[in-house]
C-alpha cells in the first residue's frame, strides 16, 4: 500500500492505493483534520468507494445468467489495490481493472477510475466506470466519506446539523435490523424542512436512507463556530447518512448510484433496485465535491 498526497496553500489531502481511499482532509489554517481517522474502536475506514454494489445483498448473493455469485456488503473495490495512473500537483488518477479474482464474484470486464482534483478549499472526486466487454454490464457505485464530528475539541455531536440546499419532505427507507437490507417500510424525517439536527437516536435503526430528494448540496455545520463541510452531489439518486453508534465522533455523508437490496431471497442483478447499466465499450461518469471551511 502506498499513500500519495495533494497539497495547496489551503489543504493537504492524502489518498491510499488500497481502495483508492481518501484518508485525510487537513486544513492548514488552524491545523485541523476534517476526515475521520479510522479509529477501529468505532469504524476502521475513512472514505471507501462502494463498487460494484452499494449496500448488502440478500445472503450476500445475487443471480446472473443462471449462476449465483457472492459479494460482501458494498462490493470489493474498497479492499483492492489500485494502480496510480497519474500524479500531478493538484490531481491523482487511480484505476482498478477486472482480474481473475474479481470475475469469480463479478463476471464483467471493467475499468474503474477514481480521480481526485484539488482546487483551493474544494476536493473533487470523480468516478469513471468503463465497460470493456460485450453485452450489458450492471453495477452500482457510491461514496462513503466520514467526517469528524465534533470538528473542534470540547464540542458534541449534537451541536451539529445538516443543512440541505432546498427544503425537503423526506421519509427514510428503513433497513432490516441486523441485515442492512431494505424491509419495505418508511419513516418520516423531514417535513418541508432544510435542517436536520444530528441526534444519535436517528441511527439506532442503521443509516438514514433517502430517495427522491431535491437538494444537490448538503452542509455539515454548527452554530457554535464557523467551520463546515459541504458536499455537492448533483444528480445522485440516493443519499445515505450514518454513524456507527452512540458516542461515535463522526458522520458519513454518502451519495450513491445504488442502494441496499431488499429483504428476501437473492434476485437477478438486473432486478436489484438502483443498478446502473452500460452497453459494450460504454462509460459511466459521476462526480461530487467536498468543500472545507
């Protein structure tokens, strides 16, 4: 595993080759780390990229063309060694390609590129999924960055809130206890509101999972100080918000092109909600940004 850095006058960013995972967002002014530092006492990751599935599958399995395959929660890319294709002053490009081991669990020829571009106090994260084979390729991809909450010592998790860029009327799509699968039930969360206070009890039933939201931006902030984290994620169809348990000093903001499977038996991959499709030699592209203040 190798760690590579991007740096400008405002931020120092580090990315590790395993998972092409962002592992530091350090603001020089104030010497403040904004990204969760993977303390295994709570959660041992920073910002994994979820591919080729998002969430859990029933029995960790799916069906495709008469065969049954097994994939762990959130797929396999987060644990794979990526090749560093490009290293510039403000830009890193990583790539993972299909290999015999990946084809045992995911029978598609793909190249996944993850690009990090630093400009002022904003980091852009861009994905490109290339279908290198014939026929149809099915996949999901998602972000899972975790941010330190509180951002300053002496504060508390409950001092913070999320501000959506538009008023939202949203229900959460509930996940089955212990499995992480959608159970078909919903629960109201916001009623024409743009502010969601952080409360640990929101996560007693696992992540907040939203569909059909209008906002393309969400800001993590507190009224006790001016520091913030803002994520911009235009056109993403799903959003997850999660922390591990009471006392966990972080919050994950997770825009997704994909979502957890539904409780029940394994299904055809083409029938799983949120799957993206590519024809032969086609490319999917999506991006989000993180701005630190």
